[in-house]
C-alpha cells in the first residue's frame, strides 16, 4: 500500500503495529497474520536461491509513524539491511504524485498482484501485465538512485533513533 513499507520489507514490530490498526482485531488475529508475514518474507527473500527483487518504497512511508519512534528506527534499519542483500534493490520514490498512488502492486514473471485496502487480485493477461510493467519502469525512473535511497533510509533511521520527528524535518536524498 502506498505510504507504508510493503509486507516483504517490514520488521516484525512494524508489521505488528500496522496489523494492530485494523478495527476490532484481536491479539490472536494479529499473531496469526504476523506469523504468516514473517514466514512469507523468509520463503521469498531468505531462501537458498532467492529471486531478484526490486522494491520501490514511497518516501512518505519513511515519515509516516507506525508504532513508536523505536519501531520506526528498527524499520529503517531493516530496510537498509534488506537493501544490502545481493539480490535486492531498494529505491525510494519521492513524495510526489505518481500513477500508483491508489494501490500497490507486485510484478512476478508473467503475473501482477495488485493490492488495495479491501484485498487484492492477480492479473495474468498480457495487456494488463505489460501496462503495469511499463508503469513500474516509469515509477522507477522517478526514484532516487539506489545510493541516494540508502543514504536517505539510513538518515531516517538516525532521526527516528534520536527521537527527532522526521515529520517536521525537510530532507532530500541529496542532503541525507
């Protein structure tokens, strides 16, 4: 979902805090969903022969407080650690209007998973997959470079760790 870190990149504390925001959710439901999310991360990113993965993180996700400042600092460290994996690329998409503001999506080979607040859907028809692949490439072209993105993420970790409110800071990748 735009504005938050995608599930495959979430730290356990960040994921728990997001899951706790759902109305009338129980601790058992949170625990079940969290276990599923952690298992999916392991199955995809930590397997013996992991796929090449490119993640675009909405810059607003670095500023939107989920849980405490400590949770956010830990999430930034998790992002930086994941970005350091040899098969993973993480880039930050600046906080500007773009053609994916309404929902997130994941491209895998010849299919696309699109997600919104009420659920998601897998598209496999060539025209939709091709169109969303073009949209992804366009979004990636608008992102900060990989090195700038990592510098920004690490700088945000420092701000959250120090207890400063990044919401009142004006930062760019160049000044991070």
